[in-house]
């Protein structure tokens, strides 16, 4: 666990913004930080208390000693940090919104401590990135090995390529933001976390999740094929699981298509922000 007592929230730059009776927890994905939620938080804070934070691998975290490659070689350690963070803020029955790798971290945490969660919202999440027989995760093993080699041998060049691939190439601002965020990570940390993410297999967790879940999937995500969302829905049999699709390219709908994203989120959670306000304020 990171730090002691108040040290965990401080180490993870955690803070609650907004007001409301319910809380929503926003967990960013690989190579990002809490600023990736900035386009949607102004609207969410009108109805919710919003907890944002940075994972310890993020370049936004000041202490380089917080990330331990051995400890965080699996998602279990991340899920324990998430649980500890929610306990520190005394949050129970929260809506958890996890992007990319954080989606499965939230699933694991919900199995360990279901009382902490009211609903899971998984954005571009995947339990397994490697292709296997009868399972299309999106990546061949050779592609993953080449990516890891590129991170190790030419980190700066790799960040440009990966940002263009994963973010919406039609949105240069999103690509630039993700590239800069990737470059704030230490190369050795980026490599270690990539090994954890792309080598993980969390498919066994899916049928243990009992919390109602919404999977938000873009129609063209280079990191996560649509078939993965459908696979997850079929396996998550103990809780109500639905899929919401957003018609766009890229892995960051909350960054590149935030208006559409908020419409979907509003329909799922039951809040309907004024569209004129959305256009003028949540940009």
C-alpha cells in the first residue's frame, strides 16, 4: 500500500470535487493522468461528488519511488490501492468509471469489496489483449513483443507512434495530449506497466462480478476490438451488463467525443444536462 493514513490520497493526487449525494470515481488508463477527465468533470460535478486521482505510474505523480515494478506486476495491487483510496475517503456505493486498464482494476476491486460499488462503467476495457484460439483480443504476441522492444530501445519515438495509434488520429489535440502524457512517464515505468497490461489475463474475473455494469465502446478502437466488449457482456452473467457504443475512432471517447460521451453517460446514470450548457461549458 502506498503511504500511511493520509499519505495514500496525497501520493495519488486524489481529491473530491463537486457536490451531490452520490459519488463517482474516475480512474484513468495507461499513460494518462486525471486531466484526461477534464472535459467531462464540469458536468459531472453538478450532480456528483467526483473523486479523481493519478495512478502511481503516472508522470503526474511526484514521488518516483511510489511505483514498484514487482509489486505492481499484476492488477491485484492496483485494485488494493483503489480499495484503500475509497476507504480513506469513506466512499461506499459509488459509481466507478474506469478507462482502459482501470476497467479491469475496478472489476477486481468490486469482487473483493462489492459494497464499495453501485455501478461499474468500463470505457475501452479489456480482460485480455492477446489473441488466442476462439478469442480475439486485438494483438498478436509478436506485436506485443515488438511494442515492448520499442519502448525499451526508443521510448520517445514509440510514444509518438503509440499516441497516434491509440488516440483519435483525426483529433490532433488528443494525440498531442496523450503523447505528452506518455512522455512524462519514466521509460522504465512505462515498460513495466505495459508488460503488466498487455500480458494480463483477467477473463476469470468476469463471471465473478455482481455489480451492474455498463461497457462503453467506440466503434473503431485500435486497442480493443468491439468483439471484446461483446465477450465481456456474455461472461458477466451475475450482474446486469449492457454495452453502449459511441461512433468514433480512438480509445478516448471522454477526450475526443465528450459531448456524445456525456449523452451516453447521462442516459445510463439518469442525469440529463442541458445541451446548450454542454456545448458552451464542457469543452
